[in-house]
């Protein structure tokens, strides 16, 4: 097994650990969202419940100005306290300007705000993770980051937000948020106004957000693989030139797909590297990697030129 193949397997293992940590962070945000939704519904139910549920008349009653003011202040704080994207801030600010005339509408807005805030946090976490993954990819390719390769934050942002398979990951995320938000608001109305206890809603909510969380993790890890592939491509071209080649390395085990097995150990021109075609991600949750392919006749010279610069596969 070559040096670069060893490094590829180390990279895959390192990334698996990082992926686990960010997946746990997403799960934490979703769990917190679920808990906030449950608490809001329970407060509403406790305050207005009559006998078996919330009467239609009670739900349609005009809300107190104090309730609206408290809610809008909360929405304002969400925008002021976090450095979210323009899309996230626009979504959050919308709750500051809408008019709420009934208890039911205010409850729906409160739940919508909770979902929106959670997705704003998730979007921020996903971007931060992909940005760090970009730099990790450069280090893993043994580049002298900041010395032989200058990287601007705009370059990183461009790659992170490059559409993949026709869509930006952030657009996919906010589309998913719209679905979850509408579902939460609609289901809540049906539960409360039909005399069902909030507990029944909570069970459905956790089931639905479980599927949503899985989709977010799949989106993040797949897009991260794309970002790292493009970062590696850039470094290889700048470090090794237009005629550089790379090797596709798959993590070989019982989970390896036929697609990745068929590409394992194959070499391609770096200039022809395309995520989803001949480089990761070949599919959702793709665990493959790319490494420089150095011809045997040039290998000794390659390492001699870089003698003393490598430590654990990372140039120092």
C-alpha cells in the first residue's frame, strides 16, 4: 500500500470522527427545537383548555397586546444575538412585522419562530463545518497552507455555496424548513381544536423530526464531501500542475457501494475531477477520498523536494 493510500484511509477515519461530532450538534439543536415546541403547546393548552380541549371560540379570541409584544421582542432578540445568514435573518424578521389577531394565529407564529430559529442555527453550523472541512482537506493533502497556497474567505464561500446537482444546499435546507414549519402549525391546530391532548402531537412531532434530522445529516455530509473534493482539486492543480493526476480511494467494507468499489484505485486527471462523476461524493454519505497520484519514477524526487516538511502527512 502506498503512502497516499495510507493517508487516504487516515483521512477517511478522521473525517468520520468529525462527521459524528457535527451530527450530534444537529441532533442537539433539533431536540431543543422539539422541547421548545412542546413547552409552548403545553403552556397554550394549560392556559386555554376547557374540559377535553381548546374550544374554537377560545382559540379565535383576540390576543392580548402584551402577548404580542413579548413574542415580537423574542423574534427581535433572535436576529440581534446571532450572526445568521441574510435568508435566516429575513425569515426571523418577518415575525416582527406580521399582525396577529387571534390566540390560534399567535400560537402558530410562536411555533413557526421556534422552527425558523432552529434552522437558522443548523444552517450556521453546517456552513461553519463545511468551511472547516475545506481547510482540513488542504491540510490533509499535505499542502503548506498559507505559504504555498493562499486562500481567501471569498474563495471558500464560493465553493461552499456552489450548487450541486442543480441546487444549493442552503436552498434545500430552507425548503425543508418550510415543510416542517407548515406541518407543525397545521398539525398543532388539528390536535388542539379537536380535543386531543398535546401528548399525541408530541409523539408525531418526534417521529417527523427524526426523519428530518436524518435528511439534514445526509445533506451536510454529502455536501461536505463535495467541498473537500473541490478544495483538494484546487490544491493539487496549484501544487502539481495541469498534468497532475489523482487516485480515487474508497473505504472498503460491507457498506461500500458498487459505484465506489468500481472506482477504487482508479486514476484520473485532476483537471477532469468532478464531484459525483469521478470523485466524492458519488452518493449520499459517500466516504471515499481522493489523493495525489505520483508516478513511481517521480516519487523519490517528490518526497526529496519536501523532505522535512511532512509530519503525519501534513506539511509543517
